């Protein structure tokens, strides 16, 4: 996961002219969260779903926050939200909250009207809804269902009895979680040991091949030319790779077919496994990557060429009224502006779009220092305004 840096937040704040101190809404998926409560104090809406977050933190200073979405994470208890004074809606869908009593921390969020706990273990507890309704008097909706006045009255009447039941179920769940954590550690250690044995097995296979190359070749083959030896060596190398691929395929099949409890640890383990496989594939592909030939932007004589590698639509307008030339380049509407690089020269303009060059020879000489580039707020196009050198008489 990527860490949240100030530069990343600025890029995600493009809709707010990249200003983060006045930012009111941001979505951060697959990122580690820190420092956000220092950079964006005016946030009102924060989307943090699907980040494998284990603990609610670094949001307590967001006093203006009204909606927090932390669905699809690994959160096990509700905490550190007391400082979110304006919080109205909290989405904790599909986490691992088993400490239902931790909702008592939300009593301080007096403006909280909507709470989502669907898909958490605590929702399976007997008396779950009654307990939440009786504990949080300010709530209007729980799991998208409106809380009726009669429901709250009944929940308050049964509160002592329901609270006791919840405590008992909560303790049983916490004991179960302790066992699950121990089991997860054991499984992880077993997988590490198994992988180590596979690596050692492969090393043993390598030494066998080496021994075969030099010790097991009959004397009557020693007279073969070097080309034949090379072909044999390559064939055996391919066989070695095939055997190792078989090892990995077996490991992959075992991992996905093995029954596993749905826990925070299993989600983390799955994420790590997928990342390991992705990195392994990237390492295999890396040597196979060929250097792309450099795009020719000018002839050997120095003549600048028209180039459109990103294959974008464009228009070049001669704005005689303002004595300038305007380039409208139809870059993708949702393309991050940080992926654009504009270079205006007296006789041509060049734009790198995700590293791909767009270059256009200009009909008249322009002033690079007075030129400007901006994104259209309606179309997302890149608009480059270039004042002409020659003034209108």
C-alpha cells in the first residue's frame, strides 16, 4: 500500500485547485493513512474503504468531518472518533467489529444520525440491534433501517438484560479471536517453512543438473561440438524452469483450495500472497522488456516535426483579437494534471502526456515566457495560450 503524502493529497485534490487546507472531500483507496488530520482540517467527507485499515486513527482532529466511510477494512473496535464533532454518518460495513460495547465511544458524537455495521461479527449477536438503539440515543438509522420511537422505548426497557447478554457473547467472541490469531501465526510459519523447503529442493535440483553436465556425460559424447553442448544446456535449463513452475503451480493451487476462516489475518495473508505473486511476475517480465526506440521529434538537420504519439484530438486557433495562438488538446477528462508536461518554444509547442510526446509546429513565432497552460473545468482539455511576437498594427 502507498503512504499518503502531501503531494498525493494535492493530486487527489485537483477538483479543489490542488489546495488541501480548504479541501472538503477526498477519496483514498489502497493507501496508508497518516498526517491527513494535519493537512486537511476542513474535510467534510472522507472515503477510506478497502485499505486493510486495522485501527481507526489519524482522523480525530477532523472537527468538521460529517461522513466517514471505512467499509471493507480490518477494524475490530470503534475508537478515536470523539474529536469528530460534526460526524453525522459512519459506515463500518464489512469489517471485523466484535467488541460491540465499543460503540459506547460514539455517545460523544451527538450529531451522529446514521450508522452502518452490516457484515460485522457483532451483528450476529443476540440483541445486537436493541443494544445499539438503546446505547446511541442520537441515532436515526441503523443499517439503513429507520429507528422508530416505539423500538427505542422497548430497547431502553430491556437494556440491562440485553447489555449482559451482549457482554457474554462479546467475551466468547474475543476468546475465539485469540485462538484464530494463534492459528494464523501457526499457518504463516508452516507456509514459510514449506517455502524454504521448496527453495532448498530447487537448489538440490540445480546441483544435480551441474553434476550431470560434468560427471555423467559419456566419453563418446565429449567429441560433440560446442553448439550441441549449448543446445543440451538450454534444454536442461528449460526443464529446470518447468520443474520450478510446477512447484509454484502446486503452491498456488494449495493456497486457494485450502479452507481458511474469514478473519483479518486471512485477508492480510491473501493480500500479501497476491502481492508476492505480482512482484514475482514483474521480476520475470523485467528482463524481457525491450528498450523502446526514442521518438524522433526533429530531423537530423534540426527541423522540428509534428508528432502525436498519444493520438489525441486537438485544435489550433489563431485568436487575432488577443493576438495569440490557442492550442486545445483533448486530454482525457480524468487524467491527473501531474501527468502532463508542457514546453512552449518560439516556433513549436510540446506536451508530454504520460510521457508520450505531442508536438506541433506553430504558424507564427510566440512568446514562451508569456504563455500559459490550464485545464478546462468543463471538458478537462488542456488549453495552451501563446501570445504572438508580432503585434497587430
